[in-house]
């Protein structure tokens, strides 16, 4: 049970990756400021989390089952929290989906939206009314750089994160009136099971209904570049957990939080040209013309993160 003065944090999707690391980082807070309720849809997967949590388990960390795709599971989980009191809700659970849309069934696409978009909506609908009554709370959502910028062959995953960004951007205004903060975390590539699961899925794909050119662009152009990007820009779950801790500990938490400054210029392109041509053409060139020179591109991107580009693209002067 939480001590008085401790903040109750509920996190979704803690069986692996970013959710696991956020749970452990907060549970091991030196000043013991958090009572962490780490949730996962299948408690049989708890061992990795418990091993990482060590003796924090049973003290600052407890476990509850929660499947964000089930209304009943969401309700039962929140009802099992003492007085349904959650100070900080971290919506982390999510799934990826990669490949040409022609080969992906509508049911697979719905599963991604049910987890990444409706999963977050279900959680917010369940937790927000109590936060509103208390006039306090912080809702954190694990979005993605793909919630801000589309990435080729990630069309449906990107759409699910855009949907969530739109939902949260609208909600944030109303919530502020109730003194509830809403923050999005927008990581680029992170080395977790997300990456391995997607690569395993790709290895099994036989691309039904996809023409040979598209398969070639996906397998021989996109995939090698994507692997390069993961190698050059990939962060660790620890990086994202640290960034999340900064956001929840901030007196005035930011709404948007890109975790990797290398993505700042990519996102800035969108706002530098409202017709969208600049981003579409830059992505086209990066992928189809500079693919083999991706390492050099990485260096240019690093250079572009200096503040002069931001000033030129963001400032009206
Ligand atoms: N890795 C990356 O490059 C990036 C990831 N993200 C986002 O970060 C978040 C975490 O991903 P990451 O840690 O990388 O990936 P992982 O695959 O390691 O973790 C995803 C977690 O979500 C859980 N999950 C999936 N479906 C459900 C569900 N229906 N109910 C409850 N939990 C569920 C998984 O549980 P189970 O073990 O049961 O499947 C797992 O615990 C996701 O929202 C992802 O979109 C954002 C940017 C980059
Ligand atoms: C930047 C960039 C690319 C790839 C980006 C990738 C692979 C991003 C992955 C982000 C993830 C995994 C987010 C998870 O939510 C391309 C299209 C190869 C070429 C053009 C520039």
C-alpha cells in the first residue's frame, strides 16, 4: 500500500522493454516517492520485471493483471487500486506493425488500433473521472516519433500513434481546466522486443497480393535503412525511462517530449513547409536516393540538430 506522500503510478505493458524499465526506475527512486503498480496482460511474464525490481517488489512495486484491449480487465484493474486513487497513469502498452499495406489484413490493423489507440482511450476514460474529482493527476502517453511524422511501410502503426496524438492534443486543453496534466513521450527507435518482434514478423511474411517492385522496395531498400537507423539512433529503455521520470517530476511538464534530438530536424521539416512537400520529398530522397549513404546522412542529421535550424524553422522571424 502507498505511504502518505507517495505518488501512485499505474503503468501499462510492464512485461518487457520501456514499461518494465519505467516501473523499475520509479520503484527504485532513492527518495521512495512512488508506489508503482506495474501491470501486464499475462502475469506469467512477470519474472523479468521482478528480477530487475529486486527487493523493491512488495515495497514500492506491486503487480496487477491488465489487458488494455478489454473493457472488463481495465475496470477490474482500476477497481483493485486502493480507493481507485491513481496520481500518474503511464500508458505504455503498444504493438508495432510493419510491411506493405496490401499484405496486412484489416483485422491485424484493427488489433493495432485496439491496443495503441483504444487501449489508451479505455485507460483514460476509466482513470480520468477520479482525477477530475480530485482536481489533480498526470496522464503520460508513450507515443512515438511516428506519432508526429509518418514513416514509409509503418503506415498503420503511424496512423495509430497519430490518432492518439490527436486525441491527446484535444484532451489536454480540457484536462488543464481540472489541473490534470497530459504529456506525450515521443521516442525514435529503441532497442526492445518491439524491434525483435517486428523483424520476426517480417521474416515470416510472404507478401500476398503485393507486386514485386513494392516487395523489393520494402525488403531491399527500407529494411536495410531501418536497421541502419536503429543502429545509429537507437536508444535504450533506460534512456526513455529517465526521460519519463524527468517529465513526471517537472513542475510544469511539457506536452510533447521527443526523446532523441536527432529527430528534431525531421519533425521540423513538417512545420517549415505547410504544403507537406518538403517532408515527403526529403523522406523520398533519404530512402530511395541516399539509402546506401545512410551513415553519411546520419552525420548530416546530427549536424542539423544544432539550434540554428530550429531557429530558422520555428521562429517567425
Ligand atoms: N521500441 C521502439 O522503437 C519504440 C517503441 N515505442 C512505444 O513504446 C511502447 C512500449 O514498447 P516497447 O517497450 O518498445 O516494446 P515491447 O514489445 O518490449 O513492450 C510492449 C509492451 O506492451 C504490452 N502489450 C501489448 N499489448 C497489450 C495489451 N493488449 N494489454 C496490455 N499490454 C500489452 C506487451 O505485453 P506482452 O508481453 O503481453 O505482449 C509489452 O509489455 C509502445 O507503445 C511502443 O509503441 C515508441 C517509440 C519507439
Ligand atoms: C528516419 C528515416 C527512416 C526510418 C526511420 C525509422 C526506422 C524510425 C523508427 C522509429 C520507431 C521504431 C518508432 C517506434 O515507435 C527511413 C524511412 C529508413 C529513411 C528516411 C529517414
